[in-house]
């Protein structure tokens, strides 16, 4: 049987205003852009790297 892929629920908790533009672009690339908006992403190295870059703007929980 194939393993079920792990997913992450990413919630934006802080605005990107006042931070570098590439951090706002990273938020948009993840599908975020407004405070309290949540998205679910597959747990892989690429997404983890994006989260690390904006860890001060988001909350992450494993599903």
C-alpha cells in the first residue's frame, strides 16, 4: 500500500507589511496573503524551506 502523505496546515498570523518584499512573495507563493487565512500544503523540503523563511509570520501544525 502507498503511504499517506503528511500535510501541514499553515496559518498566517502576522502581516508582511514592514518586512522584505521576498517574504511577502513567499506568503503569496504558499497561497496566503491575509491574516488568519489557512492553507494545507504537502510536507516536503521545498515547503519547509519556505516556512522557515517566514516562520515569524505563520503558525504551522501537522495534520
